[in-house]
C-alpha cells in the first residue's frame, strides 16, 4: 500500500515538472533575453533596468542588453517600467497602488513594474522595488550595506518559472527616516 502511494506521488511529481515552463534570461553564460524600457522611462524604471543588468551580469557573466520599446526584439523580454508593452499586458500605471511593485510572467515577457509617481507629481521607486523583488527571487540577498553584505549566486543559466507572480504594496506610506 505504502509502495503504491509512493509510486503515485512520484508520477504526479513527474507530470508537474513536465508541464512547467520557464522564461530563460541567460543560457550558458549568454544573454537569452532583452531588457526593454519605454522610449522615455521614469527615473525609477531607468535605474531598475541598469540594476537588473548589473546583477544579472554579476550572477552569470552575461550582459543583457537594454533597449527602448521601439527596438524591442521578439523572444524573451524583461519589460521594465510602464510602456505600451506593459499596458498591452494590462498594467496601467494609474491603476497601481501607491509604490506597488509587481513581477509577473506573461508568455515570454517578464513584467517588472511599479508605481513611480505620486498623485501630487513627485517621484516614487516602485519599479526599483520590483527589480529588487525579482533579484531576490533569483537568489540575491542584501544582508547588510556594502559588498560584504551582498550575496550573489553564480549561475550560467538564469530562468524564471512561467507562473512567477509577485505583488507587493507597502503597508505604510511613509517609510523613511529624517533628521529633526
């Protein structure tokens, strides 16, 4: 009886792994995806794109190119910040909560987006938070400030599961410290 249960569980596990697909960002140390931003990205989106490019290179040795959406190729793409490509997937900046950050896979597109503008017109860093969430998913850890406190895994291939879905909204509107 116990043996039969183990066989059934093993078969279910094999079926589950066969059905899972991945979006490959780096394959064998070579870029397999492109980071895509809007033609005129927000400061947070521009910084998030460079942040992702830097850490992906530190993980794998591959420098993933950054292009504007007008030059976006087909295939695996990391869509960073608000653009017509992210809007095509249903992400409209005005619909996001204050500094909300989302990382989600749609086919071969990995959407990394956040709220980058206050209703009053000031800047926020939602897309930068989304980029940090993705890097954390890839195994990067920031234990304390500086390089000594940064843990970066080394891998030749970087892939994310096609069912990746991360969504974070800050519970507090004010989270910074200031001197009196």
